[in-house]
C-alpha cells in the first residue's frame, strides 16, 4: 500500500488540521473529503456522495481514452478498450463514505494495472479524481484545489488593488480587491483629499476579497442600518450592521459596477444602494453571493465548501442574481443627451457586461454627482 506524508500548516480559515508526518492512504483522503462534504456543505443532498464518487471515477477517461466507467444504477464497472476490468456493487447505504472510498480506491488501482498512462501519473490520479468529482457534482463554487494550486486567494492576478485620486471636485476611488490594507488606504485617501464634494467608488472588475474588510469599507459611507444578511444553517439570518457615523458626511456618491463586480464587492454595492447612500451606475453584477470555508485534506489539498448565502438588507438574494444598477449602461458607449439618458433610464432588466475600460460610465457617474451639487 502506497504511503504519503504531509506537514502542519496554519491557515486561519481552515477548520480541519492534521498532525505532522502523519501517514495517509488515498482511500483515507477520499473518505475525509466525502465526509467533509456531508458534514460541512450547506446544500448537501443524500445523492451527493454517490455523484462525487462516480463523477470522480469517470475522470479516468481524461487520463486514458481507453478507460471508461459505466454506472447502471446497481453496479459501477470499469472498462479498458471495451473489456471489463473490474465491477463493483454500489454500497447499500449510498451515503457510506467509507464504502465509496474503498470502491474508488479499488477502481483506481485496477485502472493503474491496465493503463500505462494512469500508472505513470500515479501522484496526479488522486487529485484528478477528487477535483473532477467535487467540482462537477456540487454547486459550481464549492471546489477541490490540489496542493499549491488554490485560487481561493482572490488577489491572484490583481496587480494594483487600490487607487485614489482627485478628479476636479470628485474623489475617485477604485478597489480591485478587499484585503487587510483596504480600510487604511481608504482612510488615508479621505485624509489626503479633504476638499472633495462627491465620491465615485469604482468596483468594476473587482473580484471581492475579505468579507470583513469589505463591510468595514461600506461602513465608512453609512450612518447605521443593516448592510447585509447571511443565512445560517438553520435557515435564519445573521445581520451585519453599520456604525452610526458616515465618515464622508453624506456627500453625493456613485458606485460603478459591471458584470465582473463580484462577491464582497457586490455586498458593498448593494449595502450602499439599499440605504440610498449611492446611485449604482453600470451593468448587472456577477452574482456570487455565497460564502465558502476552506478545509485542509491529508494530502495538502484544500476543499472549499459553501457555508452560507448573502442577501441585501431588503432580503433580496445576491447569488446567481447579482445587483441591478440604478442607471444601466449596458451596450452604451456614448449618448447625445446625458440628462435625457440619466432621467429616462428605467430598463426592466440590465444584462452583465465587462465595462472596466469604458469611459462613458465615468462620465455618467460625474454627471449624476454634479446634478446633486
């Protein structure tokens, strides 16, 4: 039996950890992952364990086109070049993670015996099977990340996360990602530019970031009230409230959003919109209103599982829906009469569009602010 080793790591959001130099087998990793889905995944259904196992095994075909896995409802059968290699009855209890883990492990070992491709990729097989099984079977945002390949760090690919400058009498602030520095950067920007008369908060293309930091930013612009709601496992809500002081003295404000404004950035935009603190200009946002927690697996991989959903203060769901702007600029690059465009902009729907580079949105935002001064 193949043995592998791993060491201790520390991540604040990880809710499971393992002892240094502890031995593990592939079957034990399968079992740990499946058990975490049953115990921690908010949307768990009785059929999910079986779906993960079967979808994972079907990924063997990606490694060797001669391999295929069939599921007739009662048995799982592995074929190589059309001939039966191994066939297993499914566990009587379809939620038996230990039984499914043994079945998967036996099937993979059988595939390695007949397939040179699978055999030579020995250390990739576990990741491939679990990644395909988890990612194809759950809600699309709950994912398996092989060791060292987690893209849960939202700053990946973001070169500059915060920009602030004066544009005439307007303070322009762009936040690409919310992290532990964002609040301090915002406070410094307000301190360095005390003479502004209006604010444009640009969240176009923002990938979100740390929820707690994003809500601190929203709080800077609000004088009390509910910012966002989060579902609990029992179906009730947790409420996030703003403090009683608007640090910007209720000066006119516009938030720019687009189809790539997502996650924590959507929460900020919705919090400011629902309380009528800011007008939203742009297109419908991405619609990622769920929260994932990270769990470490024995092989060093990370499992991100949905733990909750966020709603606006008006109890409108954000997930899959996003935030609709007050002024929709979808498909618009220029208009002859800005006043007419702003005042007659009452579209029933507003599609998603990436508009981070569109200057028209900035022009519209400035017009809205100037009309309030």
